[in-house]
C-alpha cells in the first residue's frame, strides 16, 4: 500500500512509519520535516499536499496539539488552539483526505488516554480527544467507497514517560510496540468506526 503518515517523524509517528515501511511505501508529512510539508490545521496546506502526492491507500495522522493549563487560566483563544490543531486538523484529514483515497482505503487518527481518564490541566486536551472519538463513530457511518476509519487512543508511551510523568502520577506507561500494533491493526485490518484503546 501507499501510505501517508502525517506526523510521521514524531515520537510515535516515526516508530509507526518504521513498521509500515517493512511492508508498504510510506510518505511522511510534517510541518518542518518529512517527504512533504504540511500544516494539517490549515485546509489550503492540506489540499496542496494531497495535490502534490496524489491518491494513497491509507492515511495515518499522529499529530496535533492542545494547550495544557488550569481551567481558570485558559482563555477562549487557548481552547481554540486544540480545536484548530488536534480536532479540526484531524477532521480536515478526513474531510479532504477522503477524496484522495483509493477504493477501500483507510484513515487512522490519534487521541489519548485523556479522553477517558483526564488529569490536572487537561480540560482542553481531554475535550478535543473526546470530540474526535464521537466524530470517528459518526463519520464511519457516512464514508463511501469502502473507506474505513478508526482512531488509536493511547496511554502515555514509555518513550514520553520522562517528559510527562509528573502530569500522570501513578500511571504505568505503555510499550511503544503495543501502540504501533494499534496502528497496524487499523491500517492492515478490516475494522472501522473503532476507538482502538491501547493501555498498559
Ligand atoms: N507521546 C505520548 O505518550 C502520547 C500518548 C497518547 C497520545 N499522544 C498523541 O499522539 C500525537 C503524537 O504524539 P507524539 O508524542 O508523537 O508527538 P510529537 O513527538 O510532538 O510529534 C508530533 C509530530 O506531528 C507533527 N505535527 C505537529 N503539528 C502538526 C501540524 N499542525 N501539521 C502537520 N504536522 C504536525 C510534528 O512535526 P513537526 O515537528 O515538523 O512540526 C511531529 O512530527 C499527539 O497528538 C499526542 O497528543 C501522544
């Protein structure tokens, strides 16, 4: 398969890309690095990226940000950071990307444990993660041409443990291999409309 991985040079993305490369042709997209540059929170940037690369068999998005802070500190604009990047970025992957997928192609999005098990300072991040889950379940009913969609919802990965451990007291991090397997399940399997939860 020809597979586009948006965020394919990130902490999780580069490990998913490495695994996919064993069997498939992988195109890595990112803001600052990769085979093709894209800001997936910008529809025009996304459209021109797809015009450049043409049709693919699978799209994987492993990117997106949201602002972490105490609810009392978050302004309306702060909430829009997560809505524009992590939420609408991934909605745009589907909205625009579906027209560049071959028959029976697939889309795999990314969220995290915060959707179900939020910690302090994550009202914005938890909110957009939950919204993506609802979006995936709904849009799976409407995608045509046999296109599948799933979202991989990961716990904190071992590779990011040092960076985030103080935010997740008592959390057991999950091995990277388990998370990568979640993406493989979505891309190479037949499931659709699923939230693939990868927990320790
Ligand atoms: N790490 C974890 O433990 C964990 C657990 C659960 C969920 N997640 C979620 O999984 C996703 C990836 O996490 P990560 O730790 O791998 O992040 P990361 O190391 O920061 O990597 C993110 C990648 O996405 C790209 N990217 C970011 N914003 C982009 C945009 N607007 N357009 C295009 N590319 C963009 C970055 O490229 P540039 O550097 O070129 O901008 C980078 O390659 C995030 O949404 C994160 O919240 C992570």
